[in-house]
């Protein structure tokens, strides 16, 4: 297992930890179809055991119902849709009101229907049907640079004429294009969460650019763990090559 060079020098200063974990690309490898990105039974068991000793909260770009389905985890506190959704959080914490959820839900559905035309022009893409956002994946497809550029252009064109742009944020990720509710982020949700866990050292692990907002919130007051190579070195304390390596490291905390 390859580790970041700082790992052996790391000393956790407090036994009171708070684990904040991304899902896709962090606890499990990416799949072409996100519905197939499931954690193993061993990883699931590990997370249940970890939760017996420390608070564990999943912080994901996925919507919560999808996260529950693919992870198989029951009763876990979860943040979904990049800080828009909340489930089982302390103090009944929520980030978006019922009114906002209804408003974003209508526009997300309209966008999802509109972008279906791209399935015919770019065979093999996967358009996730999410309640409060929209994500187009093109993992594992042999698109040329020109094709990727064209895909982005056509997606953006549909986006521009379909939704209320001031309400949304368009972001690129690993072989994907994502439209998210504006004004919400993983970082903002974590900032609110930390108020409910005074005296605990937060450890956040993520693999993509959307996780940088959390790393910035933690600053020097938490442990920032990156999986893979997408997050620039300046933002993290430790790095693991793969979800497998990271999950193996988590065993040391149970």
C-alpha cells in the first residue's frame, strides 16, 4: 500500500475524532454507472465498527436516497447533494427548507428531461436522475478532446435555456458535468456540523474538487485526506492512491 510520505510522521493529537467521509472515489471506486458504485460488505462492516467508537458522517455529492441504496448503510448521518440535503444529523440540522427543496426539485426535473437528447448524440453517457441536481457522466467512454468539448458545449446550451441560472452552479468533475444548487456546498454544511461536535478533531476524506471547500473550512483545525490525484497538494495533509488504500488505513481507528 502506497502512502503519503507524511503519514508515518502523523500523530493524531486527540482520541476524540469526527470522521467526515465522501463516498464515490473515496470509499469505493468509480463505476461507469454510478448506481453500481457499491461498497463491499467488509467496508460496510468496518464503517459500522468505526461508528461504535467515533461519530461518522457521510458527506457526498449524491442525493441521500441514492447514497443509502448504494452504501447499504442504515441510520447513518448523511449530507447529500453537496450540502443541500441532510439526514439523521445532530439537532435535526437541515440546510435547505422544504420550500427550496420543492423549487429546486421542479427545475432539476425539467433539466433532466431536457438533456435526454444528448443520449442520442453521445451514445454511452449516463445522466443521473437526481431530485435536486443533475449530473452527466461519461466515464469509460473513448471520447476525443473535441467530443468532450462538444458535449460540454451542448450541455451548457441546454442548461442556459432550461433553468433559472442564478439558482444553480455548473461544475466539472471526473468525467462528468454537474449542476448543483447555488449557495450550498460541502464546506458550508461541514462548518455547520462542526458546531455540534466541540472538542473533536474532524478528519475529512475526499477525492474531487468539490471537497476542497471542506478542506478550506477545516484549515489547520482538522486532518485533510485526499484520495487519488485530482486535489492539489496544497489542500491536503495526507494522500492515498486509491479507496482501497484509504479504507485499509481506516482499520487503524477501530
